C-alpha cells in the first residue's frame, strides 16, 4: 500500500544541532551554545561563561547557516515534501527580552523559506527547540519565571507576521514533555539550578520544573490563538517526545506502573495542549509529589482557547517498566526501564521497536482524534566511510523500513497520519551527548567529535533508498 495523496515525506533538524553561525549576523548566545561536547559516557558540561580553548559543538554545528542552499538542494534531490527545522530564538531576539528583533536574523530565515519554496518543500517550523536565549537564563532563570511568556509571545508575533505567507505549519515547543524529567530543566527551559554543572548530573527541583512547564503550556496556548488570528490558515501543533512504555508482566503492579509512566511522561502534555485542561491524574500526581502549580485566574480559559490543530511526536524506542526493582535496567533509554528480551538495541542502548510505533500511533489517535505527525524517528549509529568514499548504511535502511512498514499498518488501522520527517536527515550534533559520531543522516557530513573536518556533504546508501520511498509514496521499501 501507499500513503494517502499529499502525505508529507521529509526530514527534521534543529538549529542548535545543525545551523551553526552561533555569533554571526547579530545572533546572541542560546543555552545550547553554553554546553561543551561530551560522549555517551562523559556528560556535557554547562559553562555560564565560555571557556577559552573548550569545544562547543553548537557554535559551528554542521553550518547550515553557510550551506543552506546546498543542503536544501540535496533534500530536493531526495524528493522531500516537508522539512522540519527550528528558528533559533536568539538569532531573532539576541537576549530573548529585547524589544526589537534582529533584522539580519529575520532575513536569513526568509531566505531559507524562499529556497524551500523554490523546490516546493513545505517548512514545518519549531518555534522553540532547546534554544532558549541565554539572556533569559541570566535574567529570569529561563522558564522558571512567568515573565518569559511575554518574551516568547513577542517572538511569536514577529515570526507569525513576518512569515505568514511563507510558513503554514508550526510547532510551539519541541518535546515539551522533557520538562517532566530532570534533563529538561536546562535543555528545554533554560533553568540553571544552583550547583548544576552537567546536563545529566541530577541536580533538580521538580516544583520549579513543573511550574516552568505550566508557563510553556500557557505560552503555547497564547501562541496558537495569536497565530490563528494573524493567519486563519496556520496549522499549529504540539510536539511530544513519546515514551512508549510496556508492563513487564501481567502483574497488576507492573500494568499500573506502566500506565502511570505513560500518563505523567506523555499524557499530561498531550491532554493540556489538545484538550485544553489538566487531566485528573496530573492533579493527584502533583499533590503526591508536593508540587503546587501557581496559576493566574485567566490561565484555565487561555488553555481552553489555545488547543493545537495537530499532534506531533518523536519516536525512537520503547521501554519496559516493572515493579520488581531487582531486574536489570537498560542504560540507553531516556527514562531507564528494564531490558526487553524481544528487542535489539542501538549502539547507544536504545531499544529498537518498529511495532511500538504502530501501537503508539493507535494509542494517540484513539485518545485525541486529530491529525498526527511523526516528526522525529531514526537510528543514531557509527558510520564507516569506505575506501571508495561510500557509506553502506544498510542498518539505517533496515531501521527506517521497519518503522515505515508499521506506520503504514497504523494508517490501515484508521489513524490519520499526515507527515513523517526522519530525524537528522543530514548528519548533525547529538543534543544529549554533543557528538558527531552518533550519526542519523541520509547525508554524511565530514566532521568529527572534536570539530575537525571540512563539512563536505556525501549522500549515503540510505539517501537513494529514501528517494525511492518518496517517489513511490511509501510503496517501495
């Protein structure tokens, strides 16, 4: 079977991992610009002041800033219908709290959208993708402060007015549910807790983190309403890092634990942004954790009036939860969990589960009944450049083929799926580790973990495979 006519095949990136040009064209520093490189075993450090001689991967990334015409031409060669990208907030408002935007930054993205239009590639724009201006961290401790809502809405107003005829599809926040985890405080909200030195050191305050999440919910709802007022044709969605979780056994304790993980990790964010209100289980969770969400009198109405048009999510893996603490844990998955004996794992320990994508698509569509997009999915792996310069990434083709097959099954099940943008379509910097070694792309970029390389682009075997997938609208896998 093929996908429906008009299905958006494409790829996805994020400015902080892809764009580079961190101090060019009037751009200010973002939170990502203050994170050093790391590895699978060495966490990225957060340095409030840049250290001379230290490598910061986002500063150059893979320089889409200087290569955007070449990169978009390669996407067009594959036949992309959609390109998911983010706008770096600090390229538009260098400190985040500025009153006037940076025209040079606005012009850059206008040029990118014009280039995409030339090839009939639809942009899907993430407004905030782990790129909080560091000025907001310094002044307000990021999204811990309600003041940042107004800064964000000023930014959205600028984007919506400037690009109202160039961009139709928007995402308010990338993986907004990362704020349900300690990792998300700095990465997703620009919150720098006292004593926090690395991205994953566990220094945390759940009260501050969930209050920041509420501020982002309010900001998202305001942005949706604003966008529809500026251009009623806008389609504005949410984006969740979906954590598909299975119970280890039919023990009711395992089943309840898996359900609770799903509720807190996934459904709080979906329910607020799609249904416009906090679910009952969130209120119990907050009470049991001693979390008190401070809400303004108008917040409930704001959330009701700012529901999204579609639901998008990332899907890489599934997890297994057990009430038995003695079972072996897996280190790769973002939320831990135990090893699934029925699944293989990637080089980074992520459990590969194509059928879990079908399950997840059905799970989400049953609950929300609005269009869905898979906006991140892919395999981070070590690629080898052969003597003839080729990259034979059959393992990536196998991973993607399995997931697209299950995506098609979900559509046959009745799920309204409208887009698939594979993550890291051109090799980019890993957000969690800062590595280049962990590659996702159809296109190889000549750069290593230490920043060495000429940034030349080379199509991999998967490039030509995905081109056929798109040409056949998913029939030829």
